[in-house]
C-alpha cells in the first residue's frame, strides 16, 4: 500500500524537483507548492487555448489532491470546449484525471474580466495557471497574488516596460505573502 506524503514533505520534495525540472520542462508551479488548509488544491485555468489546456492537464495528472474548479477565457468557444474536455476526462474512470474536475457551468467564465471571476473561486493558497496572451498577464498575475494564490504562468511574463514594472511590484507582494510563482520556460 503506498504511503501518503504529508503536505510539508510534498512541498520540500517537489520544490527540489521543480527546480531541476525547469531545465527539462517537466514540472510546473502547481507541483512545487500547496494550498493552506485542507490537502485538496483547487486550480483555476485562465486562458483556455492549447497551452493552457496542456498546462492544466500536466498538473492534474500529477498527484491525487487537486481539483480544477474554474476556467476563464476571452472567447466563449474556448472556455466551453476546455470545460467540456476536462469534465469528460474527469468523469472517465479510466482517465488519470478521474475525480479531479469539479467544473459546473457557473464556473466557466467568458470575457476580458473573466479572470477575476475565476480567481475569486479560489481560496488563499490555491493555484492559478495563467496561459493568456502576455499583454494581459501582469494584471492577471497581480489579481492572483492579491487573492493569495500561487501562480504558474507561461512565458513571456510581460511585453513592455510598464508591464515589467507592474510584475516586479507584484513579485514583491508575492514574496511578502510567501507565495510561489513559476514561469514556464520549456527547453530554455
């Protein structure tokens, strides 16, 4: 019978692993940090294109203590497609995502401000995956950190000097709150 890992041990082990995996592109932030409170980690996906779908699936397939609870995208078709795809795999007993998706229609958000609604579904210590175009990312990142959530975001983090300064201020906030932030660098 497999031995259960404590949350504290999980954090220690996965932090070391995620640092090494950044070189080979394997693990994400969601594997290296954990939510406060219960053992279940809730995740919101912001940006439901192919990279966002890949990132959420990579995370959900690792470990048993996660639930996808919200998705958001500017385009309704993308958000609905991602939600339906995740639900199908989450309800398939043969899938390694079985039981890891709790995504009713009222937590599928659409529009430019939809990221705020998705992040509001999380508790402090939960996770946000940001896979949107980089021009929006500094503001989405700030909203997640203000909520007290750990963040995994795709590269590039920002596209201009004001966005860079905004991200640097947000990094300070994340440090003060002891939140984990990771950027996907795939093969870099």
